C-alpha cells in the first residue's frame, strides 16, 4: 500500500479546528467541513472547556499514520458540571413534550445522519482506523437506533392492573432524568446512538462522554443533533483527555439519575461501586470472551465464513468478537486449513485505501497486548498457521493471525485479545465444550455451529451468556436486546428493552371510585 501524507482539508467555509496544531497531516475531503468540531457541545453550542478546567486541548491522532489530526477541548469537572446544569434545566421541558414531538426530532436527526453518512464514515476512519466501508456501515447501524427509537418513543405504554372494587391501579412509565453516557473508541458512532436515542425518546436529557481516542465522531453527531433542532441542553457532549474528573462529576452529582457505560469490565466495576453513593440507575456493557463452537456436524463453510467475518470486523476490536474458537477434533484439521485459506485473502492497510479489510489497531497499548497474547501462546506450544507478528507496514498494523493448538492455560483463553488473532482450541464432547465455554467470569456473546436441532437448543440454553449466534455470527441489530450477564454487564441496549433502561415506573392507585 502506498501511504500518502494526508492533510486535513482546511475547510473553505472555515472549520473550527484550532490552527495552532501547526501540522496539516491528515487530509480527508468532506462534503460538509462544518461537521468537524473540536469543542464541547453544551447547552446547544460548541464551547471550549471552562477556564477552571484549564481551557486546555488534547491531541487526537490517526492510528493509521499516527499523525496528529487535531486538538480537542480538554473538559474536566467544571465543564461537566455546567453540562449537567444545562441538561437538568432542559429536562423539565423535554420530558413534557409529547412522544410524537420527541419522535420527530429523532427522525430529523436520523435523516441527517443518513445524508452525511459518507462524511461521518471518513471522520471515523481517520480517528479510529477501521476501513471506510466498515465505518460507513457503522454509521448506518448507528443511525438505525435513532430511527428505531424515534418509533419506539410512541410506544412507551403503561399498564392498568386489576385492583379492588373501589380502586384503580395504574403504572405510568416516566423518564429517569439526566443521563450520563460514557462510550468507548471501538464503535464511536453506534455506541453513542444506541444510548442517546432511547434516552431522548424516553424524555431524558443526556451528557455524552466519548472516548478521548475518538471524540470527533461524537462531536459530528452532536452537530447534526443541533441541526435537527434538538432544544439546547437536551444533548450535550463533554470531551476530555482524562476520564476520571468527568466521570467523577457524572457519578457524584445528585441530578444525574442514570449512567450508561460501554467499555472495559475494570472501569465498569469502578463506576458501579461509585454509583452507590447517590443510588443511580446503571447500565453496563462490558468486555466479553466469546466462545465460538464448531460441532462435528456443522456446515464448515458457513462456520469458516462466520468466524472470519466475526473475528476480523473492526480488526478484532469488538466486545462480541470470537475469542475462543472451539473446534471438534473430528473436523479440526479441515476447519483450520479452510480458515487459513480465507485469512490469506485479507488485506491490511490504511482504512482510507480501497480494498483494505483490516486497518491499524487503536494504539500502542492495544498492539502490545495482541503481541503479548501471541507470544504467550507460542511459548506454551501454539502453532502459527499464518501471521503471528506485527505487519511489515509497521506502526499499529498487525498481521491477521491464526494459531492452532491453543489451550486453556494461555492468556487468550482468559482475557480479550482485542486484535486480529484466531486461536483454535480442540475439544471432544458436548459436555466438555460447554464446561470450558462457561468457565469464565464473562458472559456476553457465544456462537454455535451445528446442524443438529436438538443439540442446538440444548447447548444454546446451557451457554451462560446474554446472546447466542446459532449458525450465524453477525448478531447485532437495533431490534434485539444486546447485552451480557456475569461480569459482561447489566442491562440491555436496542429493542423495547433498551428503552426500558431509561424509564422508571410510577404506580398510581386511585381510590373512592
Ligand atoms: P475503557 O473502559 O478504557 O473506556 C471506555 C470509556 O470509559 C471511555 O470513554 C474512557 O475514556 C472512559 N474511562 C476510562 N477510564 C475511566 C475511569 N477510570 N473512570 C471513568 N471513565 C473512564 O474501554 P475502551 O478501551 O474504550 O473500550 C474497549 C472495551 O469496551 C473492551 O473491553 C470491550 O469489550 C468493551 N466494549 C463492550 C461493548 C458491549 O456492548 N458490551 C461494546 C464495545 C466495547
């Protein structure tokens, strides 16, 4: 691949980027340069971090070139407090709108996201690294939550419960209040809309805290929210390099009634314990360690295609990525060969180049972890079938890798590799593979390939997790409840259950009838 020096198209209409970055290092041509924002969105306006927080800026890099893209407002405690105040003020009127009115704001936001999907995809590719078609795919997936919850807003029904002869009992759903939405870097658009759309639909107002590695996608969504006419203060974004002061303020402020977090299990646990002091409602979408089970009766072509699609999407940086691939010993060799043939066709490079399947990893820490897992496996007897090293492109690129003879004593069997590495484990019986699959504190997704219907039911019911892909590896859509059990999280996103996370129930008993 030719790697070209890219320079941000310093917009003809004047982008809001701080020219003091000095280095024009990242060129993308956008139809709408006004989507590039580098300040916090508070009370309907893009504003710098408050002076009490130092008014500083932090760097955002392109992981493919490691060039500086821009500098973004470094918000902290005070900026967050201001956003909470604005969100709390606007909650009073936003919750009083009719469901149809809130729905129409969301519908406008959805239309704008679709209209700008290519630009949003480009912004995502330069800050996150995933190939452009995949980034645009994420934008469309992210938009689908906005469309879905624009409709679902109108279906926030209550109940009438049989009561005494002279009484009537009603259950009324109400918005929980101001919500803090903390999102990761791996899906900078979809993780935000998956939270913000149901929250706004329910009548809540929000403060989003995107990852410091990928704030630009969130800010572009914020700009489109402003254009959609969302009233000031309903949708706020606080960017910052240090998560701690922002999240401490979100977690301790009494006006914050709900936190929805997607990220690592370690941080999720910390937030959960912090939430106790003000008893906030919590949703946690945390890490996974998905088993991908191939039984001896499986359709191997389907299983191979499913595995490669599931594993290499987003370069393996996905919480539901197949992390432990258990293959029945009767089909192990044949399966391994076919996987390697397929992996040979994958192309690594800058996500802006056409034909690229795998971009860079997000940062040094991520590539070091992938390398550590691979070296650990090799040192304990794993065999490299393809890949196994950093890519010749250098930087943050890693070769798509397949390791055979992986065992339960290796690092990759007990923690997310979060990279382009397939580890093939071997097993002999159904009982054995179920035990090994469930022998973890995680419980997000599992995948099972078998053509035996009775076995499919039996095993799917025995897998300890929130989601099972049965002869299918692409399990995410806006219409289904996404989420995990055990240390993979609490709560669900998407579907009618996703709306319920932003609602509390008020019971009303009317007497003297
Ligand atoms: P992370 O936990 O490091 O960061 C997530 C968010 O929390 C970011 O906005 C970050 O700035 C913030 N954060 C970091 N440290 C914090 C702290 N001490 N206090 C408060 N906030 C803090 O996770 P990540 O590396 O951005 O994302 C990868 C992880 O997310 C993986 O474990 C992955 O499995 C998980 N994930 C889960 C889902 C899901 O739906 N279950 C989806 C995507 C990613």
